[in-house]
C-alpha cells in the first residue's frame, strides 16, 4: 500500500502533455486550487505547476568557443567588448562571467561606482544579436603562431555558446536593511540609513525552490525554462545549503538551496537575460528561470500550494552585521508582509521594495505553462537528486 | 492651493538677477527650490516647486518668461524607457515622492511623472538605467 492516495509518473504526465490533455497551472494559481480543493483533489486535477523567477543572479556566465582563425591562436588573454573573459581553458575556449567589469572601469574610485558595462551586458548583447568585439592575445606556439586577434563576432558566428550558471535561483534570501547613519551601496541595492528602506529579492510563491522545498522532483537533469530558451539543472549550485531552519511546511527561513544550470545561449531571448548595474557594488546579469514541477502525488501538491504568507525570511542589517559575518537577524517577516509595501522591524515601519521582478517571474511561469500545454516542452526525470535533508 | 513642479533654465545673461524672490514679493507665491546649479556655460538650471492661486502662478510664470527664463514642467523632462524597464521595483524604495511604485494588481512598477520632483535618485539606482532625465543629458552636452 502506497503512502499516497494519488500517484502519477512523469511518463504518464508526458503522455498527457503529448496529447494536449495535461492540466498545467502557474504556482500562484495553484495556491488557490489547493486552498479550495485540498491537496488530494488538487493532485488529481493538476499535472504540472510552473514556477518562475527573474532577478539579478550573480554566479552566471557563458562558455564560448570562438573558433579557429588562420593562422591559429592559443589565446591566453581574451576580451569581449573590453570585458576580460577567462581564457585558461583551451586554445579558443573562454568563460565570460557576469560580474566582470569592463577593463578600465572606474569601479568604486568615484564612489559609488556605476558599473555600466560588464560580462552580463556582453551576454545580453550577444543574445540580442549585436556584434561584439573579440580581442585575444597569445604568446605564440609552433602549432598556434598567431599572437593577436581582433574580430567582430555575433552569437550566430560562434561555434559554441552555453550559458552555464554555477549558482542561480536561490531558495530564499535575506531582506536587507541598514541600521547605520550613512547610506550604503550593496548587492541588495541602495540602503538608506536608520532602516530607511528594506530590500528583498525572491519571487516568493512563484519561486522554483519554494515549490519543491526538499527537491523531491527537481534534480540533476531537470529540463527548465532558462533565459527564454531551454536549459537543464546540472547540479546543485555553489553555496547550496539545505540544512537551515525551516517552517512546519518545510520552507527554509534562510538562504538555502541553489541550482547550477546550463543551456544553449543560441535559443535564448534577451528579454530574460538582462545585464544589470548595481550602484556601488558591481555588474551582474538578471536571469529568467522557470522550473516545471510534476504533481506526482498529494505531497507535491501540498508543497506547490505554498503562498507568500507561508514563506518567511530574515531581516538582516547590511551596515554592520552582514559585513562582519554576524548572522543574527533583526526580525522575521513573511513575503506577504514584504509585498504589502512595508514591514515592522523593532517597532519601526520600514518601506519595502523588491529587487526581483514579480511581474516578469509571472510572465515566465505563464510562458512555460503555455509551452507545456502546447506540447512543445516535455518533462524529464531527474537523473540524480540534489543534496537534501529529511522532510 | 495650486502647485506645480517646474524646470527653469536661465540664460547666462540673467543668472545673476534675483528673479525667483519676485515670485514671492510680487505674485504672492510660495516657492521651494528643489535643485539649483550653474552649468559650465554659465546657464542656470533650477527645479522649483511653486504654489499659490492658479491665477498668480500663471502670472508669475509669465513674468519669468518675460525675463528670458525658459520654463518646463518636470514631467516633460523625465521619462521611463518602457522598452528596457524590467519592473523589478528597485527604484520604488528610493523614490521620495511615490512617483514610482508597484501596482498591486499587475505587480509592475508604475511611474507617475506628475508626482516626480526630479531628484534623480532613481536614475542610478535602476539596475538597467531605464529612467531618462533630459536636463541631466543637456548638462552633459554643455
């Protein structure tokens, strides 16, 4: 006797998708369905829940092979539109990271720096079809005698370009405030003194890992929406840490799980890969990710029914505590409170603002829903689980 | 009470004249200078909040124009590039007048130029630089 009243396999769901009969809903729509019908009925009715997130995600970048020219080059230093790429891979293989600023950028010398162009902007330019100036330097070998190369490349010309992000889709993140008396400029945005504002940055109930908190369906090999195209989860991400305090429903209250994702840049869309400049901090890339969650049983239905009021995060001071590695949160708040426009911290009313676009996260979840409904996107079985904890 | 937020441009030949104080003395208007600077070409740029009876405001503006001051409303000078805005909301926490705020229905960021006071804080806080302020651009060109 199984412990579940409803049981479905991914193969069965895929058969329904192929016949155009799968019931697909977005994660925010699922909240109401579970609330009204209960977990079992929801699990019977719904086959797939689509999630979405669109936010600056550092630890993103792309592996690029730029092809051999005649004579050949073993590039040791490479720049794309003046942004250094890592060339210590092979003769014409590079990795361009999203937080790499353009060479010669004033950085924070004139404070706060604007970081107007970096690796994330290069990726956006490539995906939008713009030509990018590639410069390479080499020391020269018998097999690859060329010492300098300069050419304009477009994404179409490149033999290989894969977006490969070692850490994306953070499962929960801090809400940042500043208790000092001066404005500070952080990766969590500009924070006014004396807790003048509070910034938060996940898409809450739409966010992929909040809808599968113990990674019971999401794993290595899961096919996803990545940057407007198709991608895959290839591993847990860097800093993945499932072992944090959780709510009764299993939702982590602190930053916890992360995903490493991969996908062909050539199928992506610059609406969902946008270079960003974070004042006084640096540049990055806003990445759009949508993960489909197969509703295999009522337990998964219960998880995907999570709403903003069930999700809790900690308010952390980025003025003194965070830089000094002190983890003590000032308060715990729900995403419902954060999304209401203000929270109360130590008796003070603090206005909140998101850094993650809920509107575009919803757009991504809806787009993925449409792909699945139209039979263009089939689900994959995870080939190996992500590290997790007992639920 | 009628209030307008205006961008005033003073040609170099009149930047040394005390014109704004006349708005209070002769036209019974209340003014609040939100920003004032002299540009490299000696032109003056001022962002001014002006309040009073509607008739007096329009008379005061007529006076300024007669003195050679170019007058525009702030709303005409500030716009959002909707093609590149990603509706993240980073600007909403920093905007002091709620001209930028999240629409609870659509979760998109709404920009109301009429409420904008031209402080320009949003310009550099926007991660994709979607806010465009024309008087800042003109400054760069002079």
